[in-house]
C-alpha cells in the first residue's frame, strides 16, 4: 500500500512534540538522512524506524552525536537476518517494530559465527528513483540542499508536499501552508548563512 499524506501527518505530529526548535531541526535532518541511508525500507517505514530509534537513544543524543555511525547506521534487522549474518540478538533487547515485525539493531547483537558475517547487505547502494518529467527540479535550492535531497523533494511534491522560498513567514524561519490536500513549507528568503536542510527552526501553521 502506498503511503498517503495522512501517514506523513503522523510523523509531523510526532515532530511537533519535540518542543525545542534546535532539537526539532536536528531530528528533521536526522530523519531525512536516516530515510536516505535505509533505502531497503520504504520512505514511510524508514521514518517510523527512525522515530523509534530516536526515542530509544534520546533527542539529546541525536542533537549531539547524530552524525556518528552508531547513531546514523544502527543496521535494523530481523532475528532471521541477524542469524544469517552470524549474529545472536540479546533476548532482553528492545526491538523496533514495523507492522508487528521486530527489528533489532547492531548494538543488540553479538557475533557467534564470523564465517557468515557480512552475508546480509544492510546498506545496498542504489540510485534514487527517476522523477517524472513534470517534477520541479528545485534548482533555486541548489547550494542549500544536496542533489539527492532535491530528488527526495521532487518525490514529496508528487505526494502533495512542496517547498518554496518566501518573504512572507513573519518572524519564523519557515511557515507551513495547507490548501486542500497540498502542504507547502515556505522557507524565509532572508536565510543568511543557515542551512535550509538543518535550520527549519520554527514552523507556523
């Protein structure tokens, strides 16, 4: 089943529970990176895993060391996958759950068979799905977000979620507009040196 705007609304609602603007912006960035890195999952499932993992390690950890490999690449896998890869999962470990299926991260495991370690490709190298010809290229955001992120924005555009520069956001760095089923995040044009991808500090709806 393809995700709907309502599915992403759940993620937005959860993000809104992170009250500190800097912490929320850091987690938004972490969420995008996690989705991009965990490409063996759908975008929505990767977002759900990211949220559970963040709840487990804590917002402060994501804020302070979110770019470290142990946080960014937790290698979520099922019991079967870890068994095939030569690992054994701690029976007391707290799993990440998707639709009733339990996933355990690397730090919940110990290696019991080094001969089979590396059997599972946890982070396959893939290219982003090609965008339809009518997709906006977000060229005006070049230099502020990477090419892969611009492709992700294009896919989000087809899910009725858009991103635009705007001078009309009041005192906020960004402002969310909702018209029908379309959601547009307006980024203040007076951005200075701050990074669009990491500094959406205030979202006013």
